[in-house]
C-alpha cells in the first residue's frame, strides 16, 4: 500500500517498505557524523596543548594537523560527492570512515609532528568521502516532508561528537589511557568499528523505497550501481545553474557566522569585561543541538526560506550582541541564542541539496560537496579576521566584523530559487533528458 502523503502535502515514499529501515540509516548517519567528523576532527584542537608540550612545538604548530584536514576537505569534497552520486554509498561512505579511522589510529604509530601532518592527510581524505555523502544518504531515504527532521538529527550527531571530543580528549580519556597518542588510537579504533557497521548495515534504496522528489524537477530519480549519469553530466547539471552559486554564497555566509563564530568565541570570552569560565565556549555547540532538532523540522511545515532567514539573522545578531553585554547571565543568553540559531542554520544547509530544483537525491552528493567545500572558505576566514581585529581594535569591532557580514546572506536567500518552474540556467537549460533508470541496488 502506498505511503500517505506528509502533513505538509508533499509526497512521501512510493512504498511504505522503506519506513522502518530509513531510521536505521539515520542512526548510522548520526553516529558516523559524530565519530568520523566530530570526534576525529575536534580532538585535534582539544589535544593541541598536550601535543605542544610533548613534542616541543608551539600551540599554533600543534594545530596544523587541523588546518591540513581543512585543506583536504576544501579540495576533496566535490570529487567525493561525485563519487557518492555514481557508486553505492555503502562503499563510498564506509570506505571514507574506515580511512579516517586508520589515519587517526596511525598517530599512535608515528607520534611525531611530521607523522601528525601525514596521518591528517589520510584522515582528511576519509572525512571528505564521508561528509557530503551522509547528507546524500539521508536525502535518498527521507521524503521532503521529513527531510528537515532527518538532517537536523544528522548535524546533531556532529555536535555531540564535537562536544565529547572537547570534553574528554584532554581530560578523562587522557587520564585513563595515559598519553595523547593512545587517545588517538582509541578514537581511530572506534571510527573503524563505525565504518564496519556502516558497510554491514547501510545500502542504497531500491526503486520502490526511494522518496518522491518530483518537485526537484530535472533531477534523475535514481542512481544505482552501473547506471549513474557521467561525471560530466552531473557537474554540468550542478554547476550549470545560477541557483548553485546562490546556494554557495549562502553557505559561505553561514559558515562565516556559525563555524567562524565558534572559532573566535574562546578569544572573545577571554576579552569579556567580566571573568568567564573557559567551558562557556562549548555552550553554543550544545545549544546547536536544540536548534538543529527544532528549526529544520519547522521548515518541513512552514517552508525552507522563512527558517533560513530566521537562522541566519538570529545567529548573526546574537554574535553581535555578545560584544555589548556586561553580565554573566546576559552572556549565557547570548551564547545559547547564537548556538540555537547557528545549529538550525547549519542543519538547513544539509537540507538544501535535496530541495534545489534539478538536484534531488541523485545529485545531492555533488551539491553537498560544493556547499560544504566552498562554504568552508567563510569558516576559515572569519576566525582570522575576528582574531586580528580583536587584537588591534578590541572586542566590539571584532564581533561586528564577524556578526554583520553574514547578513549579506539575506540577499542570497531571497535570490535562492526553490520553485522548479523558475530556475535560471547560465547558458541554457541543463540536458536532463537522460534520466537514470530506476533499478534496484
């Protein structure tokens, strides 16, 4: 019996057979995002002071492995997304998680500065394979009316993992295992186990199980092994629309505010007019879980654009307010507000690949790679700019240069085309006539 339409009137899956299993996929996605992205990545800054003391390098140098991963993600996520659109996600994501785990565990084998840099290349390559394609996995299994909720769970997994890495790496776990290489060994082994579970339990949907994304006009309905459109066709379909560049501009603004804000908040707290405990820097990260689990599901009901406006403006203004409060309670309110709106906004970037006309689940990997990789430029620039202005001009100018520029994203949201009938190509309509045949995986 066909599944009923969702509450907001948009179609669900063609068959109710996918309903229970899609939650298995989502559980895998959340755990994978928590471990292979959150824990593995955020353990590096958490352990940087310990690594610095042990290896006799500066704290800045100890953070270079983090920068190496950033660079690999910048150049690797678009090709990784194309791979996810062409080949089964069981192997693309699973292989990436296994590679990230092996790279992390190898830090215990070569616990040197050069070893950290080289193993970070492996870890970053694995993360690049996994990151855009967990977004695709969710898009392939969840119908539009549930996509906000599902992607909110996805990004919440990352927040939980990042929070655990920051809390445990240089504290309880370090004390339990004895040295920083052993912490990485533990994380690497756990990551490998998560990859094994992914390979054993996750598959692409069959034709009967795929959600109905008929609203994403021009997108082929399915990609199965051996039947995917060519890389050239995928890239032309994704990058041959102005809408893609509007979405990328929005992603840059969102990364600038959310990721950039998280990067500079610790320095802002040190410069605050009242003494602030260092652990307050983690408040936005945990509050982001609330935002990710509330704002995207709200967008399933009221539409994507209103929630994008709400998340972007709310996060930006909260960041600005942080430079003008003078009491601890007010500062906590600001940090929580920034986290809630920032977490919701970031999760909405995960929703977009499935919502953009001409993209749909079949091209979601490539689009997600573009949004994550190019958006990361904003997240890289903002902490540098914010930190430099803080050093030279003080707290309030610093919050202004981080909080106000993302408001330009309002223009991108306004220009974003979510109606399939009104998408503007760059040089003419993309040739989507060769839709991929719907065959079972």
